[in-house]
C-alpha cells in the first residue's frame, strides 16, 4: 500500500513536470538523448577522476530518463521506436560510465578496479539482455534484484561517497548473479511450459 502510494505520488509529479516541458515543444526522444549525453559526460568525468561531479551528472541524467516516458504519455507521443531508442541509449549510457571507470583505474594502476568495472559492465549488459531476449520469446523475465534502477543507485552512491571500488565489487557480483537468476528463471518457465500434460 505504501509502495503504491509513493509510486502514485512520483508518477503524479513526473506528469506535472512533463506537462510543463510539453509546452516547450521538446520531444520524448530529445529528453532521452539529453539523458544519454549526461551519462556520457559522467563517463568522461569518471575517467578524469572527478567522481563527485560524475555522480551529480548521473543523478541529473536519471531525471531526464524518468521524464521522457512521462512526456510521451502526456503528449500522446509514445511509440515502439521511442521505447527502443530509450533502451538502446540506456545500454550505451551505462557502458560510458563503466568505460570511464576502466580508463581511470587503468591510469592509476588499480588493476582490480579495472577488473571490477569490466565485470560490472558485462553483468549489467547481460541482465538487460536476458530480459529483452526472454520477453522477445514471450517469457516474462524480471528475476533478481539488480535491474537498471538498482545499478544506477549503487553507481550514484559510490561516486558521491568516494567508495566507488566497493560499489563496483558489489555491482560485479550482484549483476552477474542477477543475470544467472534470470537464466534459471527462463529455464524453469520454458521447461514447465513444454512439459506434456499428465494423463488422468
């Protein structure tokens, strides 16, 4: 009940802000692109070691990411391509941040930071791919805790607090666990569905 109430209030706020943005003539895809550019900029800041500034930019980019869908609903501009464009740039956006972290830790000689960022990036992409591929086959796939909102929350927390290495270790482990959970979830769903009915 509390969760539904909070979600309703957030959605209501997003709708009101989106209605104001609609008056400017901006499109949902414009907001999606701005969110991506913010994440790309955060990746550059990560490479330079400016973690706090990168964290602020990632958080700001999330606002655009939340508002593009609300704007699409308010303006009636929701489309299949818009949804695809959003998901498409989301993958590049995350990769930009991880790539910046790889560059930073490679430059400082922190090899395990490079490895953690690499495995976090792979896990994040596989979590998203598992859901997209499963749903493309008609199987619902939402198992696991580290979907994109949780991953971004950990990234922001790590960047703002300066504890980015522990955050990357958490992401490297948790994202890959989530990916495997989704694999097993789809396996269970498809095997159960393919079993012949028992004879009476």
